[in-house]
C-alpha cells in the first residue's frame, strides 16, 4: 500500500537565530501562515483556489535582567504571552524573592496608572492577587 503523509497547512516555526538587546536575549523563529486570498476570477465568477503564504517573525524571550522580565510582564501595547507568564511564575523564586518582585511590579505599574495607560483597578487587583504570594 502507498504511504500517506499528512502535511500541516501551517508548518512549525523554523529556528532563525537569536537577537540580543542590552538587557535581553530573544530566540527568533519564522512561521509561515497560509491564507486564501478570497479573490474572484473575473472571467468565470468563481473564487481563485490558490493559497498565499505570509511569514511572521516570532520572538521568544530566553534570558533577561529582572527589570526587563518585569517589563515583559506588564506590557502597555499588547497582552502578556501566556507561556511566558506561566514560565515566569513557575521559576521566579530561583532568582529573586517575592518581595523584590512585588516591589518591582509596583514601581512599574504605578507610573502606568498615573499616566492612564492602565486602569487603577488593575493595579489594585495586582496588589491583592500578589499579596498571597
């Protein structure tokens, strides 16, 4: 019998390299995303049946200073990466104390609340949630 292979429509990200910033090291992967253009063939009024590919650069934080890790936990322009959050909360006690982390989080979030970047309720909720740590 012939051997059948299932080829995923969105391949796994390919390792591209690393990017170094002053206080952080990122792993860079390239991910190809497929999508149908949704264009219509003007001659026969049917959708065009071909795929187009788009390449996205995906950066994953590998190492950073504690201050940078805290800033990654509190982004102002996007949501926190769930895998980063889980990894950080599972491992932070290996390199800092809960008190130090809370101090850095408070120092980071307080100016954001004052500037109106995040609602004050978030800061209060953060304090209440982290007080049990």
